[in-house]
C-alpha cells in the first residue's frame, strides 16, 4: 500500500508539473477569479464521484464536525497558497516562483519538528538538503535575482507546507472523496468572493477556458483527490519530497511545449531532486517503524 501511495503521488507531481504551463499563460491576468473558476469546476467534477462513493454508506453522505473543520482549514490553506502563488507570478519570474514554492519540501520537516516535535531521520535531512539545492539549480539555473513577487511566493510556500501536513495528519482520518470536494469548494468560494470585489470580470476566450478546464479536471479535481488518499499511507515529509518532482516535470513540460531552454545545470538540479526522492524512499524500505497493521485498521474504520 505504501508503494502504491508513493506511485500515486508521483503521478500527481507529473500532472502538476505539466499544468504549470497553463498557469504560466494566465500569470498576468486575473488571480482570484481565475483560481475561483478552476477550483469551482474541479469541485463540481469530483462531486458526482464523491456522491457515488458514499451512496452505500450508512448513514449516507454524513460527515462529522471534525471533517467539516479540517475541510475548511485545508481549503483555506489552498486558497492562500494558490492565490499568493498566482499573484507572485505577476511580479517575478517563473523560475523564481518554481524554486520558492518548492521550498515547502524543506519547510515540512522543519514545521513537523518545531510544531509537532517530530525529529526527522538523518536520511530525511540529507534528502531535504539535496532537494533544496536541486530546486534552486533547476528553477533559477544557478542565478537567483530577487524580484518583487518573491515575498508573495515565500509566504505561499508556508501555506503549501501546512496544507501537506494537514492532509497527512488530519485529512487521513476521513473519506478521501468527500474531503477533496469540501476543500475544493472552500477554496473556490474564498477566491471568488475576493475576486468579485478586487478584480474586473474575466473576458472568456478559448485560451482562458482551456487553462481553467485543464487545471480543474486534472491538476485540481483528480490530483487533490489522489493526494488526499495517498497521504493516508505516506508521512508528510516524504510526500513533500515526492511532490517536489513537480518542479522537474514543470521544466520538462516547458521545454517540450513552450520550447524553453534547459541548460546543463538545470539537468543537474533535476538529478539531485530525483536522488533526494529515492533517498527518502530508501529510508522507509530499510525501516520497520511503520505500523502497517495500524494503517490497515484505519482503512477499515474510515473508508
């Protein structure tokens, strides 16, 4: 089950990386309305699937107060992270945005240590260090120039950090599909509420509709649902490392689709990130600290 969850997160990182191309095309347009439209569409796409999954539950489609609470928290973190990321792209380069956002890989074990008192394994520390260096080389080509939007991206990385932790520690206690729908709706409503008052109405055209549809169906509706399920079986720090491959696939997608240049030092950064992910998994393959029976019992209770 652990391997299946990790492979699922790998698929998520591939889709997120490719979807970054669509997000870049909207970087200088509406932030909140664009995010609100794609998160709302994603929620509406996942909703019928969630209703079907919960149709045979007894009682049907009931959620505890705790689930509503954590769905709102997860959706609120999504709103802040996505809004700051999209807004930051207006004032900084895509390379800076990709590097700073990927710092959540480094921030997750730090937050787990200072907030929850979880001491990281030495392999996790080494993997995080490699991933941080790799992300820097990959996103910036070794040349980082401070831009006006970098502060927005850094604050956004903090919210992505806590979103990963919330999914790993709290969302894992609830049914994945309904939780995914809940957080998507919360994020959509918050984005739309701010956008209606802060931005002019969007003018819909084919490029905009494609960007909304692609990110809604794949990077949001599909991926956030898979992420909620997968993080039931993978520690938050390791999940962050696997998801950091998003930056690798983003660069590859930009190279293939947008004809962006990929220099040797960026390729070296990709290699470092890949090594970091493998190292994080090697720690688990050689450890008996995970209680698989406990995970199985959780599945029986919550699924």
